[in-house]
C-alpha cells in the first residue's frame, strides 16, 4: 500500500488509524520499551530531496521506537545519485533490491513521489511533493483536531497563510471532506489563494467553503485555525510577496475560547511567539502527535 494523497483515505480508515494512534500513544507513554519488538528487524528508508525537521525525524523516531532500522541519506538532492542525473524511477527500482519494508520520500517536484511508487511494490510514503500534497501531515492534523474537539464533523475550519504553495493545507482540505458538515474559510491575501483544483474537489464532495480576507470575520466562531508560512522557496524568481498575515494576541482575541490554532511548522513570523502560551495554541502538540500518527501508519502498512 502506497501513501500518496489524502484523497485515498476513507472516513472508516481514518477512524481506525486514529484509534490505533491512541492505543500506541497510550502504550508508549506507559512503557515505551513494550513497542520495541513490534517491527523488529524491519527496515525503513528515508529519502528527502528537500529539507525537513519534523517529517523525516518523526518517521525515523517512530520506526526506531518500534524496533526498526532506519537507512537514510543526507540531502538526497545533493548526495544521492540524483545529482548525477538518475531518475526517481531508477532510484526506487534500485532501493527495492535492498528489501526495505517501506520508503519515505520527500521531493521538490510535484508528482515525483508517485513516479517512484509506480515502479515498485515496496510501500512508498509521500512525505511532501512540491506544491502537491503532504498526506501524512494531514493525518496528524486531523488527529490533532480530534484530540482537541473529540469530533471531525460540523467544524468551521479557517485555512490561512500561503494556500497557493502550501501542500499541507491542500491535503487537509481533502481530508476534511471525509466527515459531514465541515465548512472551510480561506483567509489569505489574493496572491496566495487556494488553487481551483482543491475548490473543485470540495465542490465535488459537497463541502462548503468561502474566501474571507478579513481575519476578524474569518475567525468569528471558528473551531480550528490552520495557519501556514509563506513558502518563499516556491515563488518564481524575482517575485516578492509581502507576508502581511500574522497571528498575534489581538488576532487571538477574535477567536472563541474553544478554538484551536494549528500550524504544520516550521513557523517564521506568521504566528508571533507571544501566542505560544495561549492554551489554544496547539502547534507543538500537533508536531508531537506526528510521531504517534506515523507509528500507527507504519504499523498499518507493515501489517
Ligand atoms: N510540517 C513539516 O512538514 O515540517 P518539516 O518540513 O520540518 O518536515
């Protein structure tokens, strides 16, 4: 089973994954050594052509906590044979010869991870491909929403920041369609608006959405605010966009006490650190959930 897009998941699969995540988290926090035999002897390869802190290291620690070995390369764009012109298909075919149990790939080009998956039976996990998708991030995002609200339905979810280049908001928008009655508000500047393919996806699944550039109006009665940084690395050469959207204490005052604020991280300056101590700020808990969700995901795939 490859994990390539958020649109491959059903409500039932998500609920099973989150139940398993709860169980693994609870076992781990009771006695983390209990899980060490779970996948002893199995091998995970991580191949990252783009920088990462959370995704790569949470997959690596998730695997290590379940007894797996992790084989990796630093900066695959520079230090794998991609630098000599090898295609991702050939790389995947070669890695398959080493009998890994799963391969996690992040790539700077949209669709490259799917190209690797097309030529191998080894489970390939998309850890982010260009402006495309980041399905495992959206899994931990949905888990974090459930962890806080104890539901996934009937939520007003504000997606803000760089919606044009940010793959995490794209994947989360897709997962939100698996549950009934969610309403999405896109809160950003015109240059960074969500792309039409995602709006069409929402239309096709009957999920309502609106574009609301005013932060105060967007935040009113929100259950979840999902904020993202300007992806400067994806702007065409010579293009500069002023990052004017920021969450500060004043912005937090527009939100209900029951709302949560999420961010896939890394943060630059679009959420001020003065917000970090607000109990509604969940982004560090969200990152922590990433490891447990990825343990559950690996467990599911490897079974
Ligand atoms: N959220 C996320 O994908 O972070 P990294 O780029 O650090 O993996």
